[in-house]
């Protein structure tokens, strides 16, 4: 595998990271090499990128099959263009807030984004990231309902296992119990309903229509229990990330739109991951044929060349904020819509359209789906799913049983992280729901690279299956869990 010359500061960076850097969502006790040499584990430190590849401080090359956590849509080959756009903005106006003033880059970005959104999602509140976008969405929703004389709407409906952010407001919507423990009572009253995991949630006797009807009835029941005049928003991702790329059945989003309209609730699409080309469209919701009242985005809005995010708002919500009797929007973010970030987002849009990124993803999503489908030949893989360049393989034990906690720890936190890197592949092993491995390739990937990613993943999962078999044998052949059909509930 091609490598660059290893820099001399690799060991120094490991030491300084261990001594000073608090990592996000990381078990710090196992993230670093033991300074006494008792462990070979090292922190992956990436120092440069090129196309779809990244290189660590030892010079090793990896395919970034996760787009740096669903962010680096364009890969790593447009640095000079982005640098020029950012430098030009910094030389003109390095900073101005959007608090009662504005600057040309933010105004032009809002215009360009509104030109590309469905329906009347014509108003844009700029942020720096996903959690900020979800927080802003909620406060805009609350201000809207206060303005129209419905201040009692203080509740929300979200989905199990869904991740919507970890600031305290966004954490209320997040349906991953382990992220909430120890942080007190959530500030927002949120009811969590079933997600759209067909592999686990659809009953054997259900077709898509029957399953969809049951899911929507659960939402109706949740609204009724919470009080239809007390629910402000229903929030969902177009394809749910946590749990492993969970695709909704046909008619699901149309059904959510109907429920929201019936009760005067705002429907929110959280497209922080699904937006900006990940599903082959700007917001990741267009193919559902509905227009949400608000859409949250981040990550791909700048292809991660700088932080950025946005909340898209429909006309009727924006109009309530502009009424003569309405006070100020009581929410702001100092660096939201930073001039340099706005310049990066504008350059991102320009490159997307010049290089035909959206049609490229749509043209190759079937190819990627077919390649992923071949992983079902492996005993360890029970399901493959997803949309666009956003795919997951769910891992199962013998006879299709769910992996128990010991098996998950052995595979997801023990074997797979190192084996994936050994294969030169950055992917995500996750078990916030069931055990999955996810890929989200850069949107510039061609068919050959997609095949290479899945082939490498297949080799890793074949080895993981053997590793799990040996682990189970050491445990005396006892495998916890229930047969697959018994777990579909």
C-alpha cells in the first residue's frame, strides 16, 4: 500500500495527545498506547488527505469510507479552491455577526441555499454544526408557537435510538438512553416512538404497507397521549443513522406530514447527515415528496472545510417571527454564519454543481447497494441497508441471533477497529442499536472505489466472523440471545 515518509514527530504527537487532549465520544482509558509499552494500541492521528484517502502520522494510507464522520463530501482534493475562497473573505471582512446586522457572504449563502430547497423552505438560520442546528430549530419552533398564541406546545415526538445531538436541548430528542444517563432530567418533554428498522421491527406477517400503518398509528397514539395541542414538533431523520442506516417504508413521511397537519404540529427533518448529497439530493428528503416545516443541516454544508450548519424554515413559520406584534427571535450564535464559513459553503455549492455530485450519487447508489448485498453471503452479516452513499451491514451471531454484550465488546470495541485500519479502511463499528458496521464514502467515489471499499469490508467481516466463532468456542459454545425471528417485535 503506498505510503509517505513518516514524520519524525509521530511519537511526540502520541505523547502530547495522551497527556493533554480530551477526545470526543472516546474511552480515554483505552484510546492511547500504554507509555510503559504494555499495549500496542495507538491513537489514529491523521495529518493529510488526498482525494478519498487520508494519511496518518506514520505515513499509512486509508480509504476514508466514512467521509470523516459523514462530513467530507468532496474528499480532500479541493483545498486550494477552498483556501482561496476563505482567504479572499478573510482579507475583505474577517468577521461580523448576524445579530441585527449581516454580511454579503451570509446573505448570498441564504439565497443560494433557498434556491435549491423544495417548496417554500426559503428562510435560513445559520449555525456552526448539527447540535446547534437542532437547538436552534427547537427555539424557533417555540418562538413560532408563542407568536401565534399557542405557548402550551412544549412537547415533541422523536424516535428510538435516533441521534439528534448532545447539547442538553438536542439530547432531549436523542433516543439513545446511554447518552442521557447522569445528565439530569431532559429540558424538553419528548416521547420516543419506534424507528424504521425493517430487519428487527417489521413482523414476519407484515408487508411494507401494514408495517408503515402500524408505525404511523404509534405516532398518532403518542401525539394523543402527549396532548395534540401540546406537541410542537415531530422530528426524524430521512434515513436514521444510529441503529444503522434505517430506511423508512414507502408512505412513512407522507403519513408523518398528514399527522402533523392534522394537529398543527411542525414536521422537522433532521438532515445533518443525510443532507448535501449523502442521499443524492440537497436535503436528503426530496425523494419523499413532502416538504417539512423545518430542516436541520450541518456536516456536508461546507464538506467540512470549515464548520457550518443551517436550519431551513418554511414561509409560514418565518412569517410568524416577522409579525408586527412579535418580539425579537431570542436565539443567536456568535459565530453562526461566520463570513469565512459562509464563503466555504458557497464554494461547496459551486463545486457540487460544477462536478455533478448529486447526479453522480444517484447514478451509483444502485451499484453500491448491489456490492453491499454480496456481504449477505457472510455468516456474520444478517442484513444490509441504507440509501445513497450511506450504508450499513448488521452483524449477527450463530443462527442469526442478536449479538450479546460480550460479543459486541469483543467485535466492535476489540477486533474490528484495529482490523479495519489494518485493511486500510476507515469505517464505523457501532452498537447504539443493534451491532452494525457503516460506510459513507466521499461523494466523489467512482464505481471502482466503491467496489474496493466493499471488498475490503468483506475481508474484514469474514475475519471477524472467524474471530467471533473462536471467541464463542472459548466461552464453551454458549451464545446469548434469541433466534432472529423471535427478536422481530
